[in-house]
């Protein structure tokens, strides 16, 4: 891992320490600069979960990726800096309250001293700062609220608007069992090939901004700014390509 190149990709210039502040700064920089995107799936390009391949794509070719790619490479960066980090497998909640299969999502746990933090740079519109695992009260970030609920076998991430506490609903659940990058191969293949996967149904490219999020979803460019939402319909492939370059730095 060439740490300096990765940090340059993140436009990260702060001092590095094995502390919560560094972890927060790294996660935020990642969310602001590297998009969550599934474009390769729609281009017919196979996603390969190998660290050198991910580094070339995300750092050298200035691309984004899906959760396995983004969190997989971020885990390596954190480990090389010196953090104690592990990959964990998660089940994502559907609209009907059921969950998808295990390994549907990858998140990361980072231990700092006696505390563990959930960090995640690959779940789209999600928390932009690590969540303290032992804190079961509301953890507010901007206009969003996150809450960790624990049962005998797993944690569930709850998320919603700080303006409407009744909007909080489950996002994904995970156990703390450490996993390897290769453990996610089967589900990564599923999300690239199955017509049951939401990744194959529509192109998405999305990243956080200082006050919200910008997302290319199909033919729509969507900008959120706190609670406001602006949607622009892109009517040509040229407009779509221009949006990818302007807002995400992606040249296809």
C-alpha cells in the first residue's frame, strides 16, 4: 500500500495519529472525495476483490466503487497506518423490514484503546463519522441521527432525520466476527450478475458534500442540501458524462 498516494487521493493533509480524531478525519475525507458507484457493473467490467486491483482502480484511476471495494481498501489503509481494524459482514434491511443475506454489506470495526468504532465509507448516504459501539444513545451528525441497538448476537444501525425522530428505521445489522476480504467474493459476484440485485437495475454514483449529498441515479442528478432536494433530468449521454466529470472526477 502506497499510503502517500492514497492520502493524496483523499486530499488529506492532516497529521496522522492512532486516535479517534484521525479516524474521523479519514472517514470524512473518504466520503467527500471518493464516490460510492456501481458503474463497472453496467460497463460489463468485473469487480475483483484484490487489494492491488482495488488500489489501481480507486487511487490510481480516480474511481469509486461498491462497499466491498471501498471498505476493503480503506481497511488496508487503516491497518497500514497502524489502526487495529477488522472487516465485518452485514445484512441490509429491506423496505418491508426483512434483511438480505449475510455478506450483503461490508463495514469496518476499529479498536482504539478500550473502545470500538463502526466506520463505513461504502454505504452511500450514511454516517460520515465513526459510531462508538458502546454508545446506545442517539449519535447526531448534522441533520441525521444514528443509533446502535444490540441484541444477543448482533448490532443494528438505526438511522433517521434529527427533525423527525419517528423517521428512525433500521439500516443494517452486523456481528463483530472478523472477516477476510475473500469472504465477500460470493456476494460481490451476486451483486454484479443477479437481476435480483439492486446494483444491476440502475447506475448510481454518489458522494457526500459539506452540507448534503450529490447523486447520479439513472438519468437524474440529485443534490441534497440539509433537508432540501433538487433534481435535474439528464437528457443525453453527453450531459451524463459531463456530470460524472464535474461532480465525481470520473472519466469513462
